[in-house]
């Protein structure tokens, strides 16, 4: 099963540092990183910077249009919403299949704020215990995932104390 997970960091650079660790874990075959997008929001900036990490794109990768739509919905909804018009229903249906609901969009707007960063990851075949060990001390917060409820709870508990 492919998992869409969002990791939030309390600094604008935190997501970049953890991305390097995740790439190393992929080389060790502890997860398959199909695709990812990075959001950084430096202090003082009016809006975040987003980047689709195309060098990761492999089988099961999403195209840049998905990430563009997602970040448009999260950060530019008044503009994007009006521009989408009649296509909005089809887009909403596609995004919902990927785990992107209205509640998800609202949550991301409240969580990804100035001075923070986030990684949006599309992964599979994760080895949770090894990943948790590798990410200790990074200050990450798991803010959303479409893992099973049991797996999600285990992951949230592991990082609840800001390991």
C-alpha cells in the first residue's frame, strides 16, 4: 500500500535535513520513497516555498500537477478555488482518493506556518522501527498519514515526545 504522510518541523530547514536521512533509508531498502514535495516557510516570508522533488520520482510517483494542485488548495485557495470552476468536482474527487480531504487542507493551513517546514511523502514498504530510530532527535511531528489506524498511532506515539 502506498502511504501519503506529512511530517512537520519547527524550523524552516528541518524538512530538508530529514529528507537526506529518508533518501539514505531508501538506499538501505527500509522504505520506498516514490515521491516527495518539500515546503519551507522562512521567517519573514509572506508565503511558503514549495518544491516537487522530481529526482525521487519513480514507479508510483505523482506528477508535478498533483503537488501544484495540493499546494494551491492549501496556500492559495481563494485564487485557485475561483479559477478551478467546473473542474473543481473532478479535482476534489481525485484529491480525496489520495487522502486529501477538506479537513486535511484546513489542517495543513493551520500547521504549516511561517518559520516551519514540512515534507509531503509518498512511500511504501516502510520498516517503521528502523525509520523511527533513524529520525530520533529531528523534532518532527507526524501531522497526517493514511496508514492504518494502528500503524498511525504507533508512529504518532513514537514521535509524540519530539524524539
